[in-house]
């Protein structure tokens, strides 16, 4: 059911206006898109908007964000209760933090994921409609609708419940937490759950995919830089450590860091101080650290590819997430949840699973875990011709693990050769598309590039 809310989108890019308007119209009764910010005063007088999504730059080539701050101030002057969400490019976190100090309720980074965007908009909408939320007077155990729909960790299996019991114990502390688990098991969901149950719940949660950060930009992204510190450093920039000050810093894919970068990260974590590139003074940071990886860190320590002292630093408490295959009846629970979410999204609300289909889903080994199940259900709903999802709507590659060596045409299980041929086959299958090949292999693009270089591919 749509919310009885009014949303205003201000952005000078037609594609962004169209995309946001189409998406948000599925969830709110009134969505207005406008490319010219000078119409903001008239629109605010004409409509009582709950939320304004506001771009930070309106002049070609301008990346300062000053336009966005100016119009943010104008919105708050004309309609103080209207919640403003800033739209900004990846890497302009320092500018977005300025906007938060100027009165914005939150910010969204381009490119965004629709589920996270909707969570942010619904959170701002709830603040407008329920002022006590903005004042922080609602008890922590009452979640917003967005939390319930998109962030709730779903399942009743004992392996999952054991993990959640540990999360509840450690969240109230400031202990460093290492989340281990295969791709698709929900490592970031667990990290966000830790933040929501912590004493820092009213502070920022900053997520960094270390596997996607080029080695040459690592220090700039994490620690920031001063204007003129290097080529293209056109302005001062806050790093992710500073942006997360007072809140939680989530470092995903930490196993992908090279040894030199591990040393730099370790120094910052030991001293809780960082220094921007081009600056002499050290800046203290107060963060709650949560790290995650799908890589075997203890084996990597033995091999000399991951620092033992860094491992000890990040895993005061260690959480091992169960695979979907280990969660038993949770497959049915999750499948029905995703059916409800995506049948609503694609306006096919009467869809159901055939009994044999649920049996098939429970018998599959789910190498991609919850993420694979979610994608499988969404794909089936999109392509299904009837209202009942049949077994034929779910096509899996059975016995993948047993036939891996044969499909790669290797004579032995030499790991180096298996890895080289697996990468080569994935690249050929996707016609050189590194992103798609990395997704199939279950690694990040950055990890795939490193392995390609190692094998001369």
C-alpha cells in the first residue's frame, strides 16, 4: 500500500528525475520532479511536502556542493518541518556531512541501490509525520517501516538465532567485530544490525567496500586529503574515518587488501588517529569498527598474505554467518518473504508457490546463499506466465561442485591451474565483461583484476 505522502525531487539531470519519480511513485501517492531549483519556493507554498530529495550541484562542472547547501537552507527557512535528503556523488561525503550540519536529515550517494534509497526516504518521511522520531524519543526496539521491510534479518533456524544472540550481546560494547561468511549470507545486514543495537544508533553508519577501492586511492578514500596534495586534489576532502566519527565504520571485503595497505590500516586502528594526505597534523577519530570478509583469513595469515597483528586487531569478537544450506526451513521463510516483496513491486500480488516448487528450493544447495535466493525469486516472478510459481520457473545448475574440475578440463586439482581456468572461462562466457565475471566467481572486481594480473590473463 502506498504511503499518503508528498515527495519533491530537485535535480538537473533528466535521467535521475525520471528514475526517481518512477521508483518512488510505487511507494508514495504524490511525487513531483523538478529540474530547476528556483521553483522550490513556489512549490513549497503550493504543496506540503514531507520529503525533498535535493541534488548538491546544479552548475555544469561544479562539485563544491554550495548550490545544494544554499537551497537546503532555503527549504528549511520556508518549511522547517520538511525533511531534506541530499543527493551527492560517491566521494563527496565531506560535503554531505556539511549538509547534515546545515539541516539535512540524510544523504544518498550516486549510484544508489533502490532498497537503501527507499529506506532513507521512508525514514525521513517517518520523521516528518512523527516528530518524536527526529527528537530521538522513540524506544530503540521500535523500528521504522523501512527497517521492518528491508533491513530485518529473517529466519528462525537455530544457526541464525545463535548468531543473533551473539550480536545482541556484543552490540552494546565497543568491541571490534569481524563478520565471516560466504557471499550472499548477509554480512552487511549483520553489521547494520550491530549498529542499530549499539549505543551509537543515533550516529552515522559508514560502509566501505575495500575491494572496490583502487590501491592508489586507498589513503584518500579512508583518510582524506588536503587541496593540492596531489594531481586532481582540487579541494579538501574528508575520508571515511572522519565521516564515521562518533558512529560505526564498516569495512567490507577486508581480506582483499594488499600487505602495504594492511599496514596503513593497522596504524590507524591502533592509534585511532588519521592524517589527511598533504596535512601534517593528526586527527583523532572515535569509531566502532566492524569488518567483514568471505576469505579464509587464518589460512592467509599462514601463507603470509594477511597480517596476523591486523587480524588480532579487528577480531575482538568473531561472528561466523551460516550458509543458507545450513539454515534449513529458513529457505521457505525467505522465499515467501521475497515473493511478497517482489510480487508487490511488479504488481503481481496474487502469486504463490506450488508445493513441489518449495520442495525444489529446499533441496537446492544455494551456493550464492540468500542473495541467490532473492534474485531467483525476483527473476521467477518477472518471467512467470501464471500466478503459481512452478518448478520450471527455477532453473539451477545442479551438482556444480562435483563437476567443477571436469568442466574446466583440468587433469588434477592444482589450485593455481583451477583458478586460472575458472577465471578464463568466466571471462570468455561473459565476453570480457569483468563485472559479470567477478559476480559469477563470487569475488569483487578488484580481486578479479589482481588474479588476472597474477595469471597473465
